[in-house]
């Protein structure tokens, strides 16, 4: 899968007229062709030449967990035999995007992750590779095909650090938001990052109103350093400078993601510091009680402690949500399903 301009260039190399680009994009995104053979208005030699290099279905569906009414998790096989996960969340709460009652898809951007946050399954096995833009976009096309539902909210919160795969992310965003592509509104798309400062500044220049979520998980350097190695490189003060720059370019609130972990970051003192931080950039906060990961020792706080944490934020005038449990039973926290598959713990 290519962007409009990449495709136009390629067609020129093949001595083809420019209107072929529109024809091909129409087949891929509107008619959802599964193979180049279906593109009956293209010359056969061209179809054959492109089919060899640009498979329309680079991902193979391997396994679905969950049911139609609940969170569904798709395990997808890449051409090199590796796996990624995509999670479809029906009628999601209005955390990202504008309306509730929508189908949110959570896509992966890399196989594994190099950032090694200490609570996260994706980082456990290290980093394998970036996903191509086509592999990112294919997750959406495949999820729509498998579910028969239209994805109208998209979050880059699956496996991987999207901002560490910057070029492919931007190409994918172009394919997703353009009217020649999937035509999903930029305001319905949230990119989540552990806080890569230079790339946040670069993404602020992206010409569409996409949303930004920050995996904060600690309101100060001391707390954050304990669980997120990335903070040593980009400390909290630098991160918030970048977020102020983001705010100056985009007119939507940033979301601060905050996993609550017992004895690490979940005290009322932490909540008070977090409230100040969030207010300083007019961000909203999404609280997530820690999801147990096999092999990791962290513990989720009691419901009462989570609620108390939230009320400190609310009293300080910070808008906060405490995420309803969804997908906990199907290993929906990022990276968990793929890890089991690769360790041979999943029945086919
Ligand atoms: N790398 C990016 C995108 C992945 S998002 C980022 O970190 O923002 C994956 C989200 O799931 C992040 O907010 C991450 O912090 C969260 N997460 C990871 N492990 C988790 C766990 N065990 N319980 C709850 N949330 C978790
Ligand atoms: Fe990577 Fe994000 Fe998991 Fe950290 S939380 S290890 S950055 S996927």
C-alpha cells in the first residue's frame, strides 16, 4: 500500500498515465480489492508487476479472542512469520474522539518495543522491527473485514512506540485520513507515545488535527524513572515543554495516560502533583488500574484507592476518567497475546 504521491511516482516509472493512481486507490480503499487481479480496468502487465512487489493483504488473520459484543482481539501474522495484535473495542467510552458508542480500533506500530517500560508486556521481549505503513493500514482494513463493522475511532496504543517509527507512521496517517484513502477524520485518531520529545515536536507540524496521548504514569522524574527508562533521556520538564508546543499548534486537549500501580505512583501525593502538571497544559487524564502481566510483579491498587486518586484530580478541576475494565480477560493489554503465541502458550 502506498500514498497517493508514492503511487503516482511509481506509475510514472512504469510509463502509465496519472489517472491510474486514482483507479488503483479506488480499488484498494473503496472497493476493498483483495488482489490485484480484481482490478479489471488496469492493464494486465501493470497488475502483474505491482502484485509482485505490493501485496494487498500483507497480514494473515490467525486468531480472534473475544466475542461480537465485547472487545475483540485479532492476532495477525506478518509476511516474515512474526505477529502483531489489533484490538477492536465496541461502544467505547468517550475517551478519545468525540462521541461514545463508536468502534475503536487499537493498532500496533512495531513488533515488540525497544523502550522497556517495566510494567508493559510489549517491551518484555525487546524490539524486533518497525511495521511498514501498509502493515499498519492493513490492520484497519482487516479488522473491518473480519468484524463487518466500520472503524470510526483509531488509537495507536497497541504494540510498539509509534513515534519511534516516525516516517511509516506519517505515511500511514496520510493513507488513513485522506479522502482517497480510508477517510477517517483526524480528530478521531489518537497517537500515544511514552514521551519521545523530538518526535512530538515534529508530529506537531503534521498538517492534520490528530490527537496526542502521553503515557505519563508518573508525575515527576523520580517516580517516572523507576518505571520508564525513556524518562532518563527525556525528563518530565522537557516533555511538558514539547506538550506546550503541541498545544500551540493543535486545538484539542492532550490526554495523559496514567496506569495506577500500588506502591509506585498511586498515592494522593502523586495525584496532587499530577493535577498540577495536567492543569499546566490543560490536559485530561485517563486513569487505568494496572492490568496484570504474567511474569511481572506489579499490583493494581484497590478500587477505593483508584477512586480516591481520581477525586484528588476532580477536586483540582482536572477532568479525569477511570477506565472501565474492558478486555482484561482476553489479554487485551498491549503485547500480551502475541507474547503467548510466540512462547507457544496459545492453542490454535
Ligand atoms: N508505546 C506507546 C504506545 C503503546 S500504548 C505508549 O507507551 O504510549 C500502550 C498503552 O498501554 C500505554 O499507555 C501503556 O502504558 C499501557 N500499558 C502497558 N502495559 C500495561 C498494563 N500492564 N496495564 C495497563 N496498561 C498498560
Ligand atoms: Fe513500549 Fe509503550 Fe510498552 Fe513502554 S508502554 S514498553 S513505550 S509499548
